[in-house]
C-alpha cells in the first residue's frame, strides 16, 4: 500500500494560511530570501495583494513547505499541480527551500509580465470530452489551448481573452456544456507564456538541482523524473504546456498508490483525486 504526497498550485491561497503551523521560523527564512514580509501578507493580507501571481506563488509554496516539514512519514511518490511541482521537487530533494523560493518569485514576476492584464485568461470546462474541446480551441480565431487536464469532466482552457470567450460561447451553445471563466491574471500553461519561459530558462540554468531521492511525477510528461539534468527543461516547458494532472494521478494509481495526502492550503486536489479514482476504478 503506497502513499503519495500532492501539493496544490495557484488559487489555493487564502488570508490567514499558515497561522496555526508551529514552524513559523520558515516564514522568517522566506522573508529574508524575498526581501519583503511574506508572513504578514499570508497572515493578514490584504487579499488583493495575496492574489497577485508574484505574491501568491511564493506564499502558497512557503505554507505548503511548512506543512510538509511537519510530516512524520516519507511518501513513496510525490507530485504537485503547476506551482505545486516546486514543493514536490523540494520533497524529493531535487531543490532546497531557498533555491525553490527564489525561482518561484522570479517565475511569478515573469508570468505576471508576459501578457498585459486583460489580454489573456482561463476557463474551466465541465463535462466535455478532450477531443471535442480540442476541436473547439483549434476552431476559434486567436490562441486557445487546453491548459489543465484536472479530472474526468473538468478541463481548463487558456489563451487570449477573445479566444477563450468565443470558446465558452461555442461550448455552451453547441455542446450544451458549462464553461466557467476563472479569476486569474493571465493565460497560464498556454503558448502565450513562451516568452516568460525563455526568460525563466536563464534563472534555472544558474540554480543547483540534485538527483531525486523520492520518485516524482512531472506535470509535462505525467511520468517520473529520471535525472536532475532533465528538471530544468521540464520546468521551462511547464510554463506553456498542459498540466497532465489526471494522467499523473492515474500513473500513481497504476503504481499501487492507495493513500493521497494533500499538503498545502485548501483541498482542491483531494476533490480532483476522488473523481479520478472513481472513474479509474470502473
């Protein structure tokens, strides 16, 4: 009976997260790395500032890492959703806390700047099959693509604001499915993030990466990370490629994982995993 730790991504943040954790000194360590008071932002907000990509990402990572350090058992496999992949890399021994936090801060800043506010967005599509959704994305003017394969019946699309709006109308009118615009500041995991990814490569090239001590499944491949040398390229691609979350969980289920523990703010991943397990066991 294998166990897995999974770590959430952006959107799981909330004001007050981390206040009940005993290892508050990690907040102080984060403050020193970042050069601003992350602890104050996490515990007291304001919410609008905490939601900003460049703040939300280091905040979620730090609180997730704090929770991880309190765990008394070692998992058999780890994985993280988008940003959460960095916490998973720390859990697997590939990155240390300070290196990961420095990279995440830069990552968030580059993502925030990649597409001017209002020009890119994302939407969650419920109850639609992957092939039909891909056809819709390919049929509209502008750029739209599948960003997250989250669970059976929940796929997220990303792209230019106009293209995503057209997709949502088509999905509703032609297929009768539900399309929910997401309150995000950019078209994450789409080709529009390629400029940010190429800039991010320069920072990754300077960072030290270790060989994984625990098996870790990566977003871009839904497969195990086999060597430290591949990590940088996968993290570059992750910015503009689909997050294969459903496929990653299915990989773990096939490997014999029975218990999934979500470590970090919120319970979004637990809900997705329950849906994946239900469909997978049919």
